[in-house]
């Protein structure tokens, strides 16, 4: 994760038998702007909710500044910011 501040690897979210996201992987570079595009119901909002720590993910790895974040990451502090 040389120039990446956020790396997502094989992240999935499942509620009961319903798969919301399946094996999503990508990384965000520093000082870059990104867009999330897709049809209705494709999981865009679910992905953003996970990245904003509003929802947990079922499996996969998220790294923030090369530090692995646990699956239940609502309690994690980021650079002095606490989750609500």
C-alpha cells in the first residue's frame, strides 16, 4: 500500500441469506477523487456505509494507512476522530 491511504480486499456484506456485497476489492490513492457508479440495488450505498463505519462488513480486509481494520470497526479511532 505504497501510495494508498485506504485499501479494500475481498470485502463482503451479508444479512441473513441475502448477499449485499460480494468480494469487493480496490484501493484509494492519496489526494484523489473517486466516483462510485452502478445500477440501483448494486450495493453503492452499502459500500459507502461500510467505509463511513455506519455498517459492519461480513468478511474481507480493510486497511487504513496500512493498518488492518477489524470486522467490527465502529470502535476504532482514526487520527484523533472517534466514531459516533
